[in-house]
C-alpha cells in the first residue's frame, strides 16, 4: 500500500489553499497561535509570580511595574492572566479531547455495529434532553469535595471540570460522526477492504476514520471555545476553580465586584476569553469551508 | 400526522421518567449533608428525628417513588384546587423545600414569572432582530452589510453573557446612568410611571440575553435563505415578472422559515440555561437564581424539581420542533 501521506499530498495542499483564502480563518488561526505562544512563553519574559502580593500597590492601575494593574492584594494582573491562560487553555483542550473522543467512539460504534445503533442513539437523545448547565453545576457541587480530598484540590477540580464538560458535550459529535460513518461504510472501498479480508478494527482505523476526519476536526475546534466558555461560566457562578487558582473565568468573576472602581480587572481576562473564543470560532468556520469538498475550489467568502 | 404526534408524545413519557431517575440518582450520591448547616447544640436524637421528618431515612426507591407521586399526582391536584376551588389535595404530602419548609412548587411559582418575563421578551426581541438581519445578509451575499453582520454576529456569539452583562451595566448604568443596574423583583406595575420603570429595568437583561439569540438565529436564517435563493423556482418566479419583494419575502422566505422555526423551537430551553447566568449578573430573582441558591444550600428537593423542570422544557421543545417540522414542510410525511 502506498504511503497515505504521499497520496493525500494534493488534498492537504488544496485544503490549506482554501483555508488561506478564508481571511477570517487565517486571522483566527494567527490570533489563536499568538495567544497560545504568548501564554506559554509569556512567563519567561514576565517573571513576576502571579500569587506574590505587593501591598504597596493594591488595586493599582496600569503602570510600568504592573502593565495590566493589580488586584485587591496587589497581585500582578499580567502574571495572573498569563498563568490563568495556561489553565483555561488546558481545560479547553483537555475537555475538547475528551468530548470529541467520546463522541467519535459513540458515533463510530453506532455507525459500524448495527446492534449498538439503537441503544447508543437513544442514549445520545437522553443526554441531549438533559438540562446541561444545571446538571454541570450539580455535578461540580457534588463531587468537588470528594475529588479534592482524594487527589488534591487543584488537580481534583481540574479533573472534575474537564470530565464534567467532556461528558456533557459529546452528543453533537456523536450524531455527526454516526451520520458520516453510515454513508462511508456503504462505499465500494469499504466493501473491497472487507472482501480482501481486512479486520473490522482495521477497516475502522484505515478506511472509515480518515474519511470522516473533517467533521471531527471542525467539532474539535469549536469544542475548545465551548469548553473555555463553560469553564468560565462555572467559575463565574462560584462553582469553578477556587479563588487563589487563577483562570480567566475566575479572574473575571473576581473582578466583576470591583467593576465600577477598577474596570481593568474585568477588561483583561474578559478580552482574553473573548479573543480566544472568537479566534477559535473563525478558525472553525474556515476549516469547515476548507474541508468541505463541495466548497473547495470555489471563490472564498470574505 | 396525528398518530405520529401521539407516538412522539407517548415516547417522551419514558424519556422524562429516565431523566428524572438520572437526576435523582446523581443527586443521591451527594456527599453534602442537608443538616450540615444546623447548629451543633442540637442533640443526636433530635437530629435523627429531623432527618426522619425530611424523609432521609428511607431507602432510595421509596424516596424516588414518593417524589414521583408527589410531583405527578399531588401537584396537579393542587393546581386543579387552585384553579377551580376544589379540595382534592387537602392534607396530601407535597414536595417540600428543605430550606423554607414551603412546598417546592409554591417557591417555583413565585420565581417563574420573573424568568418568563425577561427570558420570553429577550427571545422575542432576539428573533425579531435576527430575521431581518439574516434575510438581508443573504439577499446581498458578500456585500459590506453581509460581511459586517457576519463579523458582528460572530463577535456577539463569542462574547459570553457574564462578560457582556457587567460591561453593559458599567457603560449604561454606572457611566451613563440610563438604566437601573439591579432588577427589582418586587416592583409592581400599577400606573404609567411604574410601567416605564419596569421597561427600563428590563432593557439591559433583555439586551444581554437577546444578543446570543440574534447571533445564532440570524446565521441559520442567512444560510436557509441562501439555500433557497439559488433554487430554480426563484428564477421561475422572477421570469414570470413577480416583484422582487414578492419573490424574496413570500416565496423564498416561506420556504426558508421551515428549518428556522424548528431552530427557534429547539433554542428556547437553551435560553433558560443562559438565564441562569444573566439572572446572576442582574440579581433577578428567577428560577435560575433559585437553582444556584438551592445548590449552594444543599436543598435537594428544590434542585431535583428545578432540574427536572428544565428537562421537561427541553423535551417539550424537541417535541414541538418535530411536530412543527412536519406541519410546515409538506414534503415530510410521517408514516
């Protein structure tokens, strides 16, 4: 068999070209890359500890010593935003991986194995009918202390929030994946593979999964935005990370109380959340167009 | 169609029961103790008696059955009593809130109108803004207006309500002093002046909630219009010499509304979820704020019932969307 990378070389170049035509997508990808690099490399350039109080400069406005200002304990907001970004982005990425993984697993299982299709799709319907935000709140409230006690506060809450977001957001992915698997599995090349004695597992990994990659990639991109917003919403409602553990949502909700006196405390974390979500959404939009063979090669919008 | 509707309705009953069971089981593993907030001076015997009174001593399935009976058998009777003045439900046990010892449904009935007012108005406003936006953006695809509205809806969709809420309060209430920044739940509309105050205090929460609705629905409206504008029947209509207004606003719009109407029906429960955050921002005393309060106070019956209420809303909206789709689109026939 030929090297799949070499065979699909032209395809990937097409996709890249279409993606590059989509100005919004290029802008989104660039912005997202900048945010990730900034959050990862930022602490190397700005080595102020995010939890070091500076009582001489409490609630200070933006200055040379504290470019983003400080909070009520004089902690540097820039350092907190950088540290919070790493947590928020990791929550977003981890929850996305979990939800896309679960969704793909359920979708492929339902699409490939006829017997599982009915029960799995009823399960998906059931999850779609659950009131997700209330349930998320309930889950976090119920398991926070138990998990904190067993694996430590910060790891516990990180795991809890990632798992809670993951298990409540896999359903759309499962539905899309199942629909695509159903159409791919009837194609001739799957029949040919089966006729030549390929095992079920290998048919799934070699023939079906590569062909349903595009909806998975798009869902994954948009899933990051969804997870970051959900994490921030939980923190905002007081059921997310604890106060001394900076995430963008936590910083924002801590700052809202002081909005009228010290608006920068809301501005910076809010700006970072919005820019991240916006860039990811633009990227997802562009990827959807680029990966859709019906749209590829047409004049790009924007 | 009628058989389909009936079958669909019957199917949602087991669905709701399973959801109720899931919610019940999830909450039952709660490590929190509803008696945890009581003073330490209460003796263990009295504590045990109080647990008994709260119904905590009984096994799981008994409590689930009691809750279901109270919710589906006693509460409707209370409602009938209330409406017709009968006395069916006198002395029958009702679901009681652990916080206030009042019936849960009574508590919810007090909070629900606030939520319905704000959420309902926001949804209607959002739809009324979204439809023209989507129609015009599609009609002038890739124009300046279309690109601008794509960008604006994308931004509106990406800005979470817990950010837009405080920002809008800061600009319009604190800086400009145009609108009150806290929603006064006890406010009663009696005359013109109090009515204008009610409108004024609703402006900001409605604005925050409707931004998300507008962003989502206008995208659907635009793509549905685009799908239809390139169809053959549009060219035929134009060739017959119909005015542009009739072609777009009658022929294309009517066909494009089919998927949009179902999206509108499906989106209605989601905005209740969004209201949880908006109610927190504007201190509206609705069911969202009630849920947060109940969760923090470990008031299990209230959390159960409110979460279940949200689930009922979602199931009803799904049902409505399915039925509307069949009613509106003559191409769909349910066998």
